[in-house]
C-alpha cells in the first residue's frame, strides 16, 4: 500500500514535538499548585509503563497501525466499531488543538481578526503536510526540533535572575491530594495524547523502533515540559500561573537582560505555533487514516481535505465562549480521555497477547 | 504550463496578500506613555488622564499631550479618549499607572484587572500612588511646557532607584502576585509634585502600604530605605552616621556598595522568632569634620556605630509597621511558611495579629570596604 519509512530519530522528534505541542502554551497540571513540577515528573514515571504497553501492542503486529490491529483481534464488525471510537478521539483532539491555536493567536496578537483565518491557514498547511505523508512529517519534525527544543531552554536560562525559590517552597504544603490531581491532569494532557501515535506509526523501521521512539520521546519531551513549567512557576508563583491563560507567553515577556535583550514572547509564540502545527497534523493524519481503514479505502489521501475542513468547522463552533472551554477541559476531559488513552489500549493489548499466542499455537500445531 | 501557472499564482498572492487583518499604520496611532486614574465621587465615574507622546518643535523633539476622559469603568473611560483623540491609542509602550489615594477597594481591583487583562498592556508597567489630591495632578502640573514626557521621567527614576533607595518600584504583575499571596501586603511608591529651580517635576519618595485592598499608611523616605533593606532589594544609597572618636563627635556619610539580608524563622520556646541577618558593604563617602575614622581604632568605633545605627533604623520601622499597621510588608510570612509549614497552618487565620506581636532579632554586620580616594580626613590647621 505505502512504503513510507520513518527512522527512529524522526520518530523521537515527532513524539517530542507532539508532547510539547499545545502544552508549551497552556498551563500544565495547574491543580498541583506549586508542586506541579513533581506532578509532571510523576506523570512521566506513570507514563513509562503505559508507553511500554503502546509499544508492545505495535510490535506484536509490526507494520500495522491500531485500526489493522483492532480488526485482526476483534474481527471486522467489532474491530471497526472500536476503530470508530479512536477515529473520533483523534478528530476531536485535533479539533481542540486547532481551536487552542486559534484562541492563542487571537488573544495574544491579532485581537480583531476572525478566529477562522488563522485556523484556516494552519489547517491548509496541515492538509499539505498530511498529503505528503508521515515520512515528510518525520523529516519536518527532525528539522524543527533543532529550532523548538532550544528556545524553551534558552528562555529558562535567561529567566534565572527573576526566579524566586520561595514560590515552590514548602514542598507539599497543601498535602498529597492536589499533587495527585495534578499528576492525573498531566497524564491525560499531554502524555496520554500520544495514544494517537498508535494510529500513525505504521511506517516504523523495525520492531524495536516504537519502544525507542515513544520512550525516548517521552523522556526528552517530558523533561522539557517539566523544566519549562518549573521555570514558569518559579517566576510567576502558583497563583499567577494558574490565573494566566498562557503562562509561557507571560514568562517569556519578562526576560530582560540588561538593556539589550527584552521580551522573547514573539519567539515563544513561534515555537508554540510550530509544535501545535505538528500536533494538528498528526491528529489529522490519524483521523484520516481511521476513516480510510473503516471504510476500507486503499489510501487515506483523498479524504484529507474533507476531514480537515470538517475539523476546521467543528473547532469554530465547538465552544461558544472561553468559559465553556475551561469547563469542558477541566471537568469532562478526564472521563472522556482516560478510557481511550489508558484503559482501552491496555485491554486491547491483553486481547492482542492472547490472540497472537493462539495464532502461534495454531501455526505450531500445523507445523 | 500548469507549473508556471501555479508558480505565478503563488507569487501573485505573496505580493498582494501580505498585510495583516488589522493593519495599523504608525501615523494613525497614538502612543500612550502613562496614565493616571482618578475617581469622581460626585458623578460616580472614573477619570482617566492619559499622557500621549507627540512631536513638538517641528518634529525635532518629543513632547506630550494630555487627554482626559470619563467612564463608568476604567476601560469605558479609556475608550472614551478615542472620541476626543480621533485616533486609537496604543498602550504597548505605557510605562506607569498612577492611582489616586482613594482608588481602593473595588476601584483598585478594577484598575488592576484592566491593566492585567488587556493584551496591549505590558504587565511590567509600574504602579504608583499619587501623594497629591488627584492622580491627574502629577501629569498635569509637572513640566508645564509639556516638552518632556512625565511618564518616561518617572520610569527612568524607578529604573535608577538603586542609587537612591528611597522608593521601590513594583511592576503590576508582581503587585497582583503579592495581593494573591496570603499574609503578604504589597507597597507601592508614592509620587508627588516637587519644585526644582522654579520648574515643577514629579518626585518619588516613600511607599504606600496596602493591606487587603486599602491603603492603610505610608512609609517616609528613611523608613522606605530600611524597608528595602529588610526585603533585600537594597543596591545602593547613603546613610549618615554620627560617631564619636576621642571625645569628638563627627558625622560620617557612608555609601552602601552591597548588601545581603537573610531572613530566618526560628522557634524558641514555642515562640516564633524572626531573625534578620544583615551584611552590608559600605564605604566612607564623606567625613564632616577633623576626626580620623580611617585608621584602625577609629574604624572599629565607626563600624560599631554604623552597625548600631542600621540596627536602630530597622528595628524602628519594623516596630512601627507592627504596631500601627499590623500588616506584613516584609514577607515574614513567606519565610515562616517555608521553614515551618505546620506552624504556618496554625497561625495563618490570625496572621496579622501574630505578626504584630512577632519577636524580631536583628543582627547587623557592616564591612567598611574603603574610603574612596583619600586616606585621611582633611585637616584644618590654624
């Protein structure tokens, strides 16, 4: 069908940019207050076995993506039904990230522009990238990691004079409950979102590649996010961090080295937008792939434009106001994302293990 | 042919579709340098006076014009200036917000909320309180010829506060952060109109203490220096110390080169004691008399006297704030919360009461580093 291949390094870069995507712009694990950096690190630790499960699932059926695997395990009807759930998830995540990107630009720099304009521009870029395929995206990610990873690091270093360690002390002042809530938040967004990669990593080189890409990408991307969030809370304090819609932007505006280097927020906007672009592209790719697989098309490419335009439309009317968005994101995503990100993949893995053993036994019996 | 057509289309759209949606030409904008917010009790309205940068003397020099407008909220009042100005104001370069004394309670929150929420405002804008009757007086009555920009003048004064240390500027975001923090009361610098060679200029000095959302009191310039000393933001400044060597009293002016203040909360016999350790590097800047304080013996005495003097200054201001205002402007609460979180949970509800009875221990170490260019005092020989 397609002979696209992405290397391990490209896989890692894809995962790093995907994780840092909209997370760089938004507050991560705000429920944990001043302990959010611990919450993020805990979430990384919890995410490792989860990603091992994802990788195991991919390596059981090399060369296949989640939709093929589902059909192989659960048969045509039920497999397609489950595939539909995942397709909807990918589509919805793409919609949310796209809306986030629109809101981000509108709020920060283009207050009088209709939100459709930036969303349309980005979605057309995504269509272009997705039509070129995962291989192009992989190469793009490898190039842009060189730009995007150092920018947060440099910002952190430049912010050192403004940091106040009283902001994170004493550790665990409010007890363990907020920390747990924050860990859950961080696990769902951004680390759980990586489940999307199950639907697009059909082009990996070897069986081991998925382990390599997911785990290394998680560690690098996760530590970057933990570092950035820690720097943000050190500068702003937990109250302002939770109050700000875009703490990274606020913090970057505070960089001030002498009279020469001021206000790096524009650079941070660029870094954020490029990684958001990648996240939308991956979601779009996953959704199109899902639609194509469910309806039994050979190629997903001709479906890209309709799905992308639908995505753009839905993200235009998905939330009426910012309040609706925050209620949805804070109160409902846990119940909606958690089963799809954690429970379903683990169940599928168990079923997959049983299935492959059985097939092996039958094969052995024949031989 | 197709490719040529596509390339042509792309080039054409690059050339024609470059502009932004809300494109603003620089000559269609007015740059606001600073703003003063008052409240009109009679009409129940906010009065916003904004200082706008203009070109004067045929475009050779920058001056300013003032616009005043009214509205039910601050934002309403700001938008009202558009009518008078015919051009939209650009706030990205605004440096200061001056509040009048009666901008407390809800009014303070409105003003802060607007500056913090509006995307055009930078959140490192300085917050000041006017020592005059109205905040607008600061902008209106200084530099009457309007050939200098008052807001930029004040901005520069705050940036150079390190060499004077009689006021301490606070950017809006840090102010909002302190308002959030439990047990911490922020202070904001006071600005008044002063006379300088017959010319009226804005002058900064002293701090207003804000407890909750009310202004409860003021620190004068000397107290402000001690306050800055305690919160470890002191970078420079002068202190004058009276010292007695060989039964001769002399006033010595010391210049502060560097300072490190460390706060430490300790628990001694169920009582919380706040330890303040101050280590200052000073130099002799001026000796007002014929007494040798530079040689070893005189120097020791001077060192002792300086330490005693600083200690007294600091204890005085702490006591005054503890007894008169009962609000923690020194951020002792942060230190207690950090060192003994359990204790803090217990005392948090009535922290202001605890603060006013808090025992404070001040230790001062003064290092006299040098005596500038001369090694001996000027001797007057009859």
